[in-house]
C-alpha cells in the first residue's frame, strides 16, 4: 500500500541552526502539506503546496519557514534558524486532489536544544 | 474561521463496551468533516469522512459517525471496542471552497480501552 514517508523520525538540533525535514509523498498525489503538533497541543496546519507553489499558509509559517519540491519525489520543509518553540512533531501529508483524503506520514519529532 | 472542539481529552472504557467520542465544530460556511486515528508512534490515519449525502457515515474498524448540522456535531461511535482501539482520535474540518485544502483539527481524545 502506498504511503507517505518522512525522514528522519527524530532530529535534535541546536537553537539557531537550520534544519530540513524531508518527505516523500505518494507518487500520484498533487497536493502536499505540512502540519505540526507541539507536545500536548492541537495538530496545526502550516502550509499547502500545489503546482509548485504555496496555495495556502498559516500565521505560523513565517519567513523562517520554506518548502520546496526539489525533484519529482521529495517535499521538504526548511526552518532557517530554529527556536526552542519550534520543537514539535512535524507531519507531512499528501492528497491527489481537492477535498480528497489526506494521507499522513509518521512524523518527524524535532527537538531544539 | 473554523474551529473544532473535542470535549473529552480522555475516555476510559472497558473492552466490548460502546463508546462515543464527541466533536463539535464552528464554521460560517459549509464544511467537510473527518475523523483521524493515531496509534502510538504512528501517523494519522483516516477513519471516516463526511462530504455530503447521508448524515450517518461508516468507516474502518467498525466506527461510524453522524453529522448533525443543527447541533454542529460529528460524534464518533463504536458499539463494542477492542483493546486494539486504544489510540488518540482527532476530529477535523475543512472548507470545501478553500484552495489550500487545509484541515483544522480538534485537540484530540485519548481512548483507553481496559480489559
């Protein structure tokens, strides 16, 4: 069964460092997303990406964040200069069309120290 | 703006008992509704969804949910739970006309099934 794959499963980084979270969406999907869940809080939408551009982003997704689809298979989230409050579980998701089921990866736990 | 409230953060229940996990939403537009499940150390998996049509929706693993527009609710039910149903359950909404296709999640309900 096709699935969304995220790497690494856990990343520890020092405050101020850049980090890149990687995702391989399901191959025939066209919409890609990043969500995050700070420990004990809700799952929050960060950004959606379609046709090689951002289609929507939340207030959380400020200038420190960027997304890229560098080739036909990967979808990455970059945090330019990490802060302690960026510590969270980051979920990548993909769907094949508008209002179709979003398939989620297992998440990357980011710990900023 | 949309919001989702899951009133119960934890629901303990004995095996083979029925369970209802509550979800209420707030939205100024029509919505699509979803329930996702997260097993320990895993991602979010779709249980069921309501897009239109019949207000009673059946999902995987014997779960069902009923959309009640007047009460703005989408409660999840299962007539008889198993130990393996122990997980975190998330209710979510989306705006059908939103180009970004974003989901707004509730805070989650931890279902704890006891033997």
